[in-house]
């Protein structure tokens, strides 16, 4: 049986800066220049104050596991070798929450409030995926 490739991101125009920064192993999020808040997912206006005065800024990449689920069923053949794996909602120090994988820890050792930091997984097609590992 031929090996199945993992799907790669197909960025929307609003998220292109996020993915371009990730290729360089930086975690960048939109930030409002009026109220200073960060948010995710990216949008053209601030969800906090509705300003269109938006810039992209690098964030720390540090946070904690807010919630998680462990996948022990194969939903896509490319992930068969990864099962079981954890998908977590990561709350960054800057406030936004990102959905990502937690790597470097057994799924049975996952805990809410676990401190994590960003790492990047380079994909064969050129994308780089922000993932998290215990801090």
C-alpha cells in the first residue's frame, strides 16, 4: 500500500501572515493597534473593539493546555502511525487560544493547565505547523 501524505494547510488570505511566520519558526498573531489585544483565528478587524487598525506581531509561544482530547481512532490514513495522539486547545500567555497538537508527552500524561511552549514541524510541501510541547 502506498504511503498517504498528511494534508497541508491551505491558507486563506487573512491567515497568510500566520503561515509565512510559521515557515520561519515564529508564532505571529494579529494584534489591534487601538486596543492592543491579540486574537485567533485571524480576521481583518479586531474582534474586541472592531477596529480595522491591525498589525501582525510575534507572541511568546508560551501557554497552557486549556482542554484536550485524545484520538485513538484513525480518521485519516495518513495519521495511522500517530494514534493515539492529543489535540489540545492551547491558551497562550497573550490570551488567544489555538487548536494544535501536543507532542513530546504521552497522551495518558496530558493534563489541563500543563504549561507548554511552541515547536514547529516542517512539512514536505514547505509548510511548518505550530505544535506544542511541555515547557
